[in-house]
């Protein structure tokens, strides 16, 4: 029975690990490589982990509320769409930071 459970859960585990792992990596682009000491980088990564988990929980609560209550997505759009929007904005800013770091490193 445990083997059957593993077979059923394994694909979902890989999908969610792939999505959240890559999403966290993309959100971490905002921390520049030359940001200073390792403690400072560790602090920034910790903030990003907390932010990523909070956004995931808020969006999940919004989706589950929309599914299991009489409220619609239009009523809960703030809970569902604002956290991913902030994350996408952070990823875009991180892409700019990463591109500017590459340009600065190639000029040196």
C-alpha cells in the first residue's frame, strides 16, 4: 500500500518541487553576486525564502477559499493575483540586476 501511495504522489512531488524550486531561484536573482559578505547574502536569501513561502500560502488560501466557499475569484482577486504579481515584478527586477552584473563584469 505504501508503494502505491509513493507512485501516486511522486509525480506531484516532482512537479511542485520543480515549480517552487525554480520560482525561488528566479526570485533570488535580485541578490547581486557582489553584494558583500556571505552573511549579507544569507540574510537576503532568508528574506526571499520567507517572502516566497508567504506568497505561496496567501495564494493557496485565496484559491481554496474560492473553491470551497460561495465567493468567486473576482471577490478574492487580491489574495490570488497580487502575490504572484509581486513575485513576477521581483523576478523582472532581478533579471535586470543579473544582466547589469554581467555587463559590469565583462567591462572590467
